[in-house]
């Protein structure tokens, strides 16, 4: 059973998935939706949950650098509730600086700015999921 990693934004949802052994995360897709339409994001996510037969999701939890939860964090908590209503186990994972780390990796790999913009959310989801997987091993 694979684990899905998510990086939730206001218009995008980066999706990653673990390998069957739960050791390595890889990018899957970036779901795009109208601004703050999280019901649509959830609807578009469901085929991935079925495809990978995933019962566990690691959802990035945005926090301020001092650890406080702001508006984005509250939105993630509501999205967690929606996932749990589908019977999915949700692990909230501190996502501070994951987008920065993902961006640095893509720059180091000499990925063009235009392509980085398209895949940055997927790569942030990979960072979130890989960090979680590493913590378990």
C-alpha cells in the first residue's frame, strides 16, 4: 500500500507517492483548481487515491517560522477533515521551507524557470513525503 504526499496551495495541489516499500517518494502530478475551491481539488485527487490504493496521506502543514498556524494552516486542517471523511488516514507534516528546498533542487538540476513553475508543487509534495518516510526508517 502506497502513501500519498500532498502540498496544498490556493490554486494547486502537488501530489507525490511512495514506492511499494514506503522508502522513496516520487512526483505524480499537479492538480489545478479555481482559487480556494478545495472541493474540486479533493474530487480531482480521488482517482490518485484509487490508482495507488492509498489509505494514508501525508499533508503538508504550513506553519509560520515561529511555529504558529496561520490561515493556510487552517485551510490544511479543513482539507484534512475532508480527506478523513473519505476514510483516509491523514498525517500532518511540517512543510516549512519545502518549496524553497524543492526550488533549490530544480535550480541545481538546471531546470528552466518556466518548467520549474509547472512542477514546483509536485517537488514540494515529494519533499514533504520523503521527509515523512525518512522519519519512519
